[in-house]
C-alpha cells in the first residue's frame, strides 16, 4: 500500500470538508425549502379558513336579511288587518244594537196598527187605548233589554240623593227646606251610560237653602 504524503493527506481533508460543507448547504437548502412549503401550506389553509368564515357570515347575513323582510311583511300585513278591523268596527260596530232594536220597531208598528185613527164606539176607544198602552210597555221593556245586552244602563236618581257632577246635570235650583242644600229634589230626565262612559247625564233640580222672609 502506497503511503500518502503529507500534502495529499491535507488535500484529502480539505476535500472531505468541502464535501461536508456541500452536504450541509444542501441540507440547509432543503430545510429552507421545506419551511417555505410549510409556510405556504399554512397560508393556504389560513386563507381557506378565512374564506370559509366569510362565506358563513355571508350566509348568516342573508338569512338575517330574509328574516327581517319577512318580519316587516308580517308587520305590514298586521297593520292592514288592524286597519280593516277598525273600519269594520266603525261601520258595523252597532250591528248588535241595531239588530236588537228591530224587535222594538216591530212592537211600535203593532201598537200603531192596533190604534186606528178613527173610532166611533167608546168601547173601541178604551179597548184600543188599552192595547196601545200594553204595546208601549212591552216596547219599553224590549228597549231596556236591548240596552242591557249592549252595556247601556239607565241613570235614574231619586229625590234626596246627593248631587254627583259625574252623572247629573243641574238644570235648576229649588229653594226648599225639605232637603238639605245640594240634594236632588227634582228628576227631570234620566241619564244613560255605556259601561263606564257617560252617554247623557240625568237632568235634575238641586235644592238650595230656603230663605224665609222676615
């Protein structure tokens, strides 16, 4: 075996070092390339996630917009229904009252029919008057029943009641010692209310102190 000279050994060491350097550089290049590929892949995945999130938000936004439009349409329809009901109530709200008064009208018609304008016999007059009176009484009962069914009540105060400005209207003052001042001493006309709302106050006379002449 030929023994290597010192110079050849040094050259061989430098050659080995150079080869090692190349291998290391190649490895470094490979590592850098892999890092770059990993970074690009990460960026691609991140972009895909962002795009996926954006698409999801767009879908949710579209659903919210659709729900808003549906809600607005429902509110509009509700307003139309309420307006229609309001108009119908204003136009036909008194239907029940009118329907009840038809019977009253029939009774008035019967009373008029039962009381002819011309009669010769006195007995016929008395008979017709009695029928007319009964017809009027029946009509008044029917009117009261119809009023009650529709929440209408009569305000019929009595003499001696205290004056109440919520339900009474003083038409005159009557000097008297029969009642204390401020009491009802005359009832000229009854009043009416529908539920808790006044339709017409009762027309009354109110007592005041009687000043006796000396």
